[in-house]
C-alpha cells in the first residue's frame, strides 16, 4: 500500500471506518511488531490529532514505553499505577473524562486532560496497553472504545 493516509473529516465513527482498513493494509504482510505499532500510532495521531498516542508493553511485570507519537513520556509504569497500570490490572478499557479526577493518574504532561487506555489481551493475559491522551476534557467515549479495541485486536503481537 502507498504510505499515504487518506485523512477525512466527518463523525468520529466515519473517521474510524475510513481509517481501520488503512491500518489493516499498513500491517498486512509485515511481521515486525515495532514497525506495526509505530505505524498504528502514527495513523491514529494523523487522523485524529490527539495529544499523545502510544503503546506500553508488559515486560518483566512492568509496562515499558513502546512506539508512540507525541511528547516524551514516562518509560515505566507498575501494575495498578495510573490509568495505564489500572487498565492492565483490571484487563479492561478505561475512559477517563477528566484526568485530574482519576486517583493516581500519572501526569506525563499537564496538557493532557482526558484519556482512554485499551488493554491488549492475548491468551487471557494483558500483554500491552494502547494509551491515548487528549488536551480536551471528555474527548473519549464508547465509540472510541469500540474502534480502538478493534484496532488492537488486529495487531499480531507474536
Ligand atoms: N497518564 C498515564 C501515563 C502515561 S502518559 O499519559 C503517556 C497514566 O496515568 O497511566
């Protein structure tokens, strides 16, 4: 596929519906995990313009920063810490409309106002999380949850 994204305007749902086949095409036939995670976060950042989009990977019982787009971020997060560590511990997507109200939120940047974290689950274990931060309050909802969960489901982590 050409390495150019077709970026569209429209509802959030229309944007995801246009973007997801393009992400699948970018991943298709490429076995390298770092390359695939890097292109996935770049595609999301390019379409939606969010403040920060990135993966943390479970390594030796910690989340370690993986491919991301946005400002530099904290490199290691323990289980149960912050939104990412809580999503890992609970093995479920967490939508945080206002990060300042989330107990234990880890503020990598004071510009981040709302957040969604989607766990990547394989064989009943969380092996990574996708973290998305917005500089607007209340940015994420069930539509984001549905489509971001669909996106992490198509990535081959083997
Ligand atoms: N805010 C996250 C930490 C990661 S950064 O936002 C990139 C958290 O509370 O887990």
